[in-house]
C-alpha cells in the first residue's frame, strides 16, 4: 500500500472534483501501484491548479462546474540557486498575436528532454518560469503574412529555440517558421517528436564533428540510450563499423538484436561490450576488435575524470576514464564528448598530439545560436525525418504519456532516470 486512498463516498470540494472529473479507471478504491498513484496525483494537481473554476453547491449534494476556456502549459520553476527544480502547470488564456513569420501549431506530440538550467543562466536566458518541452510535432492552424514554407493543415515537426517563450507542452504553440520542417505523412506524431533531437545530435556528432565515412570504426558509449540508438543506426547506414557499450544485460540483449531494416540481416553492431560488472576493460576490448589500430570515432556518454575511489555513485563508475578513451583512439581519431567539464592534463594533451587526434564538444544548441547555420540545420531536420520515414531510424521510445502525467514524467527526465525517450501525446 502506498498511502494514497480515495474515499468510498467523496465529500467536500476535492471529493466532488475527483468523483465528477477523474476517469472511471480509478474508481473509489485504494491506489496500490506507483503508476496509478502518479496518475491520480497528476490529475488532482492539474484540476486544482485551474484558478478560474467556479463551483456552485445545490442542496449540499449537487454541484455544477463551469471551467473557463483556457489552455495549460508546463513550466520549470526555480526560485533561487541551489533550490530544487519544480514543474508546474500555468494557465494561458490567449496566445500572442501571430507575427509575420510565425506558425500557429496544434501540438500532437511533445518529447521531453533535460532542462539545462546552468546553460540558460550562462546565456542570460534564465527566468522564474521556463517553458518545458521543445521537440514538438503537430498540425498548422494559422500562418503569418510572410510565411512561405507552410500553410494551414500541413503536418510539421521541429525544435523550439532556447529563448522561446512557448511551452511545447501546450495544446497550441507559436513557432517561427525557420525552426520547423514538414513531417512525412506516414511518420507517427510520437515518433517524429521523439526522434528529432536525437537525430540532430547524431548528425552533429558524426557528420559535422567527426566526418564519418565508410570503413571507419565508431565506438558509441551507452548504445541502448535514445541518442546512442540513433547514432548507431546512422553510423552503420554510412558504412562504418560500430562497437558499443552496454550498462546492463537488458541493454546488451537489445543492442545485439538490432538489425538493418532491409538487405542483409547481420547485426548493426560488430561488438557489444558489457561494462555492467565493472570488470571489462573498454580500451583493451576496442584495441582487440580493431587489431591494435584503435577506434576512429568515439561518442561518449560522459567520462570519469577521477579515480573510482573519488566517485560517489554507481553510474560514473561504469563510465570509462578519460585516459582509456585517449588510449583506444586511433591515429587521426576523433573524440566527441558530452562532458562539458572535461579536463585534460598536459600528458593527455601530449598523447592526443602524438596521435594527431581531436576532441570536440557535442552541443546541439549551437545550431540556433547563429543564423548563419540555419540552412544546414533545416537540412539536417529534413534528413532525420526522411530516414525515420524509411525506417533507417527506429527510435528508442517509451509508451506515449498523456498530458496529465507530463509533470511526473518531466521530473523523471530531469533526474536522468528515464532509459527511453519520454513523449507526451495530446
């Protein structure tokens, strides 16, 4: 028992709201599973946050509810530095006027991704309420007078920019046309929203930072993650030999089952290295697989900067040490890192120099920090959708989540506890 109990005979305002407005699936019984409890709490939170609701009592038994025609959107709130982040629903009575280059979208699906509060602060974009949900897919309702690429009823997908005032977790959103591309008709809404960012990151890492080509060897750390899965599929599609690490037996089995959509049915991955027990040497395994030549491209999922004794949690201990990655790199190799605080000592830099190797930082937000890159950016998004339509990309998605569970799901994402991409379906 989890301690959340619904009264058999609802009384009071909350009881009436629950009895009149919650789905029948809850009934009036004890809620015994975590998922049911979260659904219930999300429902109640969403309903009670509607400040414009008016309730009228008749004969102490009959109530009527009049709800103002408003939309709710999810936002991230942090009142002071060091305070825990909270996610709250806010009402939106009216959207701003559609500007010349704006596209008004009825959102059909929105993927959830981690909110980088520190990055927003560094870019002077932090505010009390930050919009949540940036990867969206939906139908065009209205376009501005200068919009040339879209018209009403078009199906579109895109990523809202960092400085967007719009929350993707809302029924309707306004987006500048330069952040959108057409969604292929046969691609489901959830897959479009759930793949667009991971596809962008994979293209950035493999094409623009490491120049993948046929015959190259690519090591993808944590290949069973949403990003890792897309990166593996893109690298193999480009003719590269792929090696991957797995953090659990389940991940290892998933990676070994990956196959191309057409043609040869050989596994996508040449070797899966199970690092879950902490006994496998990643560098040694990669050098063995490549005949001592090393790996041409490494996409990490974080690295250990210190010894295992200095790490406090399990996951960092599963990550490779920075020295291991430098060791397994080939001559002229490329290391693409997601570790924003990477520190290289003089011996590390000297080893990279001797190999003629490079280190690049994967930050897919750079595409929207300069208008110079806009054309390439849109081409990437279009190519991601094309590969999704042709089943070259098969994303690692969790079951679609309804809007009333978005708050709970976003908390899980923010704590990095979700192993599959979380997508809200409207």
